[in-house]
C-alpha cells in the first residue's frame, strides 16, 4: 500500500514538473524591429495583440485615455542618436512610447517612463515630446497591431502604427549633414583621406561641386584603375556643365570597366554618354 502511494506521489510530481516546463505561444507576441536612420539607428519593442472579433478603438482601447500602445509590457523605443519629434530634440537613449487615441486624432507621447502599463502609472511631467497626429482610416482590417518604419530617408523616417481600421504616423527626424560635415573636416586633416566618399557626399547633397571635383581628382590619383571613381567624376563634370571633359572621362571609365569585365559600369557610362550627346 505504501509503495502504491509513493508511486502515485512520484507520478503527480512528474506531471507537475512537466506542466512547469510547458511553453505555449504568447497571446500577444513581442516584436522588436530596428531601422538604420542617419548615421545611427532606431529600435522599437512592443507586444502585438489581435482584434480577435472585438471592437478595439473606443472599446478595448478607450478614447481619451493613455494607452501603452501594445499589450502586456510597456512599449519601448530606443534612439541611437539625437532625434527631433514634434519640434523637440530628444537625446539618444531609451524611452517609453505611449498614446492617447481618439476618433479623429491621437496624441503620441515619448516619455522617460519605461514601465507604464496602465493609465494610473503615467506621469505627464516625464514627457519628452508630445505630438498630435491624424487618425486615418484604412481600407482593410489590420488583425494584429502592427508598427513599422516607413518613408525612410537619409535623415528621417515615419513610425507607422496600424490596427483594426486605423493608422497613424509619427515623423522622426535626425540631423545628418552637420555630423557628416564635421567628420569630413576632421578626417581630411589626417594622412588617409576619404576623397571619394567626401566627393560623393558633396555631389549628391548640393554642395560645392568644384570641391567635389578636386576630391574626385585626388581619389583617382589614389586609385588609378578605379573606373567607378572616374564614372562619378564624369557625373560631377556634367553637373558643372563641362560636357566635353565629362565625355572624355566617361569614355575612359567605360574602357576600364570593359577591361575589368564590369558590365554594370559599362552600361552606366554608356547611359551617361548618351545623355551628354543629346
């Protein structure tokens, strides 16, 4: 009898241990997304609830009240560099992302608080930035709360939040030009100078083309067989209105590309030559 009781107890312990190790899918799984922005990045971590046949905005998520912008845990956004949101400069670091949804617009809040999971925990004096954005209606139902970075530019992106039939966008801006210019100024005082990269930045961002051309010349001296440098030098000459010099440079780049079996640059030079011959 004692042996049977012992075996029954051991069996019960076994099943309890098995239950303790049981892993099931989270009802609102966490997602972490990261986007390169400027010369750094922005990262977002949030839990993704589903509609599951419920009415979301105005019911599950009440209008006019602080929402953690997700489920389970606080939603966290991390900036690798200083950004500007709603006209406010926000230093690099980790912040909470909160929202106050309403019928026509939402208030999106960047807060120092990293643990707000209910309206009662929210402290307005911890706000870093507040932005009012339009609540737009979508054509299709979005079953699972979805956040993504869209409209990516060199110095800006949009954080898009979509759920049910509502979508809002939060503009995020970062300063790039002054930081890159400072890097160029600093690096150009060293022995190993990034002439090509600096020239490309000047040419593509509407800066001094004559300076860009001088740097392309230096880059070509550093790498005499670099057909890609000569191709961009030809582009720079074309922008300066020096058509004949641009043609000669493009022909030289094309010949080098043929010799080094790079069909892509052969085509790029042919296209540039066609434009210059119009």
